[in-house]
């Protein structure tokens, strides 16, 4: 996240927006959770557990719809399709 979701100000290195006072703690927590789910999906793929990787991707996308997570989800879906 580069800008405050409340007022669109640039984010500096603190947990609160300097302009509007918005608390970023929950947003940062959600981003961190999505990151953990992303790496869990990668680990599941490495182990060959495509279904579990798909579930991790779905959960990660529900939290953070970033391009990186969407790309991994597309890859997992293709693997699911060609694996079946």
C-alpha cells in the first residue's frame, strides 16, 4: 500500500496517516495475512498439493487482490485443469 485508503495521501514510515490520522494497523495486518497465504500456496505447489494451493490462493485474493497473487492463482488453476 502506497497511499492512504481514506484520504489518498502518501504513506510515510508510520502506522498512521499524517494527513487524516487513519490507522493502518488493520490494513497492514491484512496484507501480512495475504502474504503468508501466498507463500503457503507456493509451498503447497512445491509439495504437489495443487488443491491446497488453490484454496490458499482463493483466501489470499479475498484479502489482497494484487497482481502477484492473481498470477499465482491463474497458474494454480491451469495446473488444476491440466492435472485432472
